[in-house]
C-alpha cells in the first residue's frame, strides 16, 4: 500500500517487513481464489526484534487514553478513516465508527490547538504505548533471573562451569538493572541441589564459608531451605554474588558426581520465582538423568538416516515442555515458554574459540532488551481468521499467545484463511504485544500492516513474497517433521511448490502452449529457496547428522525470522579476489557498504587461486586454494600466515566466525561444500536436476 | 428378571454415564474455543475424567466377558484396545501446550465415542428387552 492512502500520509505508515511481513502483498477477496493460487497465506511477525545500528527507535507515546475501537478493540492506527468532519473515526478492521477523543485536537495542559496528524499513532505503523493501570494485573514485575548451573562431572570437566561463572561475573553489569530492582538467584545441580545464601550479611564471614552453601540431597522431597535469602536484589548483594561466582568452580572442582537432577531443580526454581515470575537460564553440560524429568541417552547411530530417526527428534518426556544432551527434549522447555536454545556441540573450555563464542553470545543474551510477562494478540480484518501459529509460545486462547519472556530474535509464523469474502479494498493485520520491559514499565507495542485486496489472479501472484512464503513453508515443515517424519515434510514442501507452479501455469497459459516451467518475476527464487531448505540440516536426508544437531536446527528454524532464515538456507557467497576496488568501502551517496557481486552457490564458481567468503548469518567461511600472500593474511585475519589454525577462529570484530583452509579439517571442508546449495549433495539433487523433477511431477 | 436382563440394565446405566461424560467433554472443548476457559484449567479438569471413563468402559467389557455376552464384548473390544493403547503410550492425557493444535482431533474422537455410546445404549436396551421376553411366562395359578 502506498502511504498516500493512510490518514496522515506519513512514510512511516508502512510497516517495515522486518517487523511483520505477509506472504501475499496483495490478497484475494475470497478463499476460493486463494485456494486456486495454492499460495500459502500467513504472516511472519518479529514484534520485539533488536534495532539495527543507526535505526530509529520505536516511538513511545503516553496519551491520556489509549484509543481503541469499541467493538473489535483495534488500536487506532495510520490506516483508519476520519468521518463526520473528523469527529469520529472509522475502524479499518470492523468498520465501526468511534468517537475521536478531545485530546487529539486540543492539548489541555498547554491550552492550545494541536495537529492530530502529527500524533505518532497516526503516523507510525509501529508504536509503543505506555500502558495505564487497566493493562496490569499487578504492578510491573522486576527483572528476575534464576541461573541453574549443571555442576556434574561432565560439565565441570568440559570447563563449562568455569566459563559460565566467569562470563556471568564479567557481564553482571549488562544484566538489565536500570531501576535497581533486578533479582538474581543461583542453583547448582548434580545429584543434589545446591542453594546459595546471598544475603548481604554473609559477606563478612566469607573467609570461612565462602558462600553459605545449602545442599538439599533428598531430591525426591526437595524443599527451599531458606525462602528469603536465595533470591536477592542484584544491587544490594553484589559483593556476595561476585564472591559466589568466583568460588563456585572451585567448590565443585573435585566432583565425581555424574548425575544431574535438572527436572527437580526446575521445579524448585519455579517455586522460588513463581511469586514474581522471570527468566530461568539453564546451563546444561550433561544429560539430566535423575528424578523428575530424568532422561536416558537415546542417541543411536543406527537410527540416523532411517525413517525411525524421528523418534529421536521427538521429546521423550513431556516434563520439559532444553556429548549428547537431548536437545529434542530440552527445547520443549523453551518452546512453550517463549525462550530460546543455544547449542555448542562438543564444547570444551580449552578451545578459545568456543569460549569466545559462548561469552559473546551470553553477553548478547544479557544485554539485549528484555520483555517479561507478555501476551501477544493478532487481530485481522473482518473475514480473516488465524488457523495456526508457529514458534515458541504458549497458546492461551485461539488468538492469544502467552510469552513469559520475549526473546527478541524469535519470530512467530501465523497461518490464516479467508472465512468470509473481504468487503473493502484493503485488509489490515494488527499485532499488539503487551509486555513489561526491563525498566519495569508496562508497555504495548502495536504493529499495523495493511495490504490491498484484489480479485485479479495476476496481482496476487505478482504481489507474493517468496522469502516469507519459504519461511512459512519451512516452519510448517518443522511441525510436520515432529509429528510424522522428515520425509513427509520434504514431500509436502515439494508438492506445495509444484502446486504453485502448476496453478500459475494453468491460470496464465493456454493449454498446450508450452510445457516450460514459468513463474512470475517475484517468485523466481522460490524453487531455489525451497531446494536450499530441503538441503538445510533441518531437512536434509543424511545418515550422519547427530540428532542433537538436527534438533537444534529444528528449534532455530521454528523461530527464524525471514531475515535470518534466508541467509541461513541460502548463504551469501562472494569472490574476494575479483571484487572491484570500490567494494567493501562505504558508498558516500547512500551510506551503505558496497558489496561485491554475489555468486551462485555452485562449486563451478570456485576457481583455482581464488579467495571466497561465505556468510550464512551464524558462520562465515573463508575459502582459498593456493598459498596466500603473507601480507594479505596479516591484514585480513589479523594473524600470521603460518599461525593460522585450520578450524574455527574469530575474525577481528566478527565473533563466532569460522575460517577454513583447503588442506584443513575435512569436516569443515564438508561443511563449506554442504552450503553450496546448487550442487548435488548426498541425496539432494543439484539445482538443474531439481527443476527437472519439478517439471515432471 | 433374569441374569441377562440385569446385565443389560447395568450396561444401559453405564452407557448413559459414559454418554454424559462425552457430552461434558464436548461442551468443555467448545468452551475452550469460545475462550470461556483457559487451556491449563481445561486440561486439569478433563484429565481427571479420562482414566475413570476408560476404566468404566473396560469394566463393562469385562462384565460382558464373564457373562458370555460375546456379541456385546466384540463390539466393545476395539474401543478397549484403542484406549489401552493410548494409556500404554502415555498419550491419554490432554496436554495444555498442544491442545489447540490437537483440538480438531480430540473433538472428532469425542464425537465418535458419543455416537458409539449412543448406539450401544440402544443396543443394550434392545438386548435387555429380548432378555426380558425370553423369560418363561409363569403359569397363572
């Protein structure tokens, strides 16, 4: 929609696609037409995404009253209409006319006329309201963080405990604590639960008892030893906490205990913070194997690559609704609580790259905006119904997602259908996220997206968003993977793609005209995206992917926004040796960095003596074939040519990157080659062959 | 009244009770759809009734077995097996986190059971009447 049609004609009336995008930028009037196109109809919403550098923050407004439609409770937005000389506004969802409140035109404090068209709620599609009392069931909660640290033998040996304590200690300042109310608590788990008295008064005798360590070993009947002093205010007990974190690794250095009762710890932890609510951060280095929620190792190499593999990917135990630690079951915990999962395969503290990546990501985790006790509701124009939601949340009613903590990286996929024919010329989708931010303020973030409605088939195809379609299909595929098996999810994606191509062909070519596969310009990349998705670790048919890695890929796929999904399935690939002199510098006209030309992901592009860079959003690969000039290596990788270790390494300023050398690690070579999506890989067809199979079906 | 009539009288009562349980389940599901109840409360409430319902049905089947009512037993066996299979696989309880995804399936299952109990209600009624009629008419003095 052009901003001209919005009420204030402001350029900000258009909802940025990074917040919310619809698979169809032009939607049909009826379900019949929609079914005919075979295109999936849905939204990808990333309501709390982190701001990019240089981006303007979301406008925060605090009107005397939040203006909403009387009937459908839609928030006033840039796409409403003013009627009756501007005394009433017509809701763009249910078309009811509502009173315009007086403060829109008259500022009672300053006693003067104001221009309503300057109000942020009428000019911006993304706004944040400061919520008044009616939107709270209780005063905004403080930030609460409970750290559950695995101190069993495996975790201590891998050095996880050391690095966790060290990193938390370093980043205590980045824990959101602007109002000084932030509370923290620690529980260490092996076969018993260790609690720590963090009361300020204990800092004095700390020489004798570094921290009052309370052990509850009878985990079957666990209780909270000291209800008050376990959860403490970060500001007050800062010294005690610092002392605890520096002593904790030593406390368990000699442990021989290989058991872990995570389940019980979570139950107790829940009891501890349930009065306030908050975030539980679990660091797990081994498989929880004791008591409630105990798991058994299920990894069985024999099952990999067989249809039975799915049994490993399904949670074995319904308790968690996060070496082998059964990601498939443990992610269940974050899946229903709106959280996230990070997985470090074969983590070892002796590897500095691992620790750097962990530390950087943990820092990121603390520093990013935090929203708690949130609910997310999606409203759409009359006639449109939400049918399915994908992502990490707890579905509290048919259209209300409960998010105990909002993870900014998480996006939510919503499938929709058209129940009744749409009457107006545009349809509107409004997402409202009611949350408590880390400053202890109750806020509502409202995102409004408007798309035109049409009855011509051609417009629907030319308005389709191939990236959003691929994201939504992948999310649907993950659900299919978990409920039946990977093969059927793959089949479903391919057949959906064929359906789209065939229905387009049926609608726009006369019979027998040509048998070529044709697609409109903006859907040209869809087959490539689908094929790359099928070759992604989450869907690849292969007998060598450990189920933890696979499950982690599934968990990530569930929460990817379109922006992170696309590079992840189809990495960006550049040839650095042929780039022109301007590339890599900042274009003065636009202020953007000029990138070299992106290459196709095919090994025919790899020349001898070439230097290539590939980026998939989480890892960066550097590929070279011949000995490189010494000065280049020095300037590029910030190390000496002979000092480069093949394997994971960190580029200056770019944490968590991998670099790779031709004669280096064979696994890394495979990993790089597996990202060349247009090539044949294992059982996956090359791109031309894939087209061929599409044509035949 | 003879033994067979008593047996089917009991079966009728049992079928009526099971019938009402299913009606209750269906009402609760539609309440969930209309947002009158939240999924956690719903699941806590319904899960209390799942096992009694299954056990009640199993008891009925056992009584048929011991009384040699083979036709009725045969009719009930598939459902007993279905329930037992669910319990053995730990799939018999409702999961609040998945309830919206699985709701259509649960509703279908409940409607199917409802129809089954209704039909078996009339079948037992018929059997009871047949049993009563089969009683030898006592000669009048």
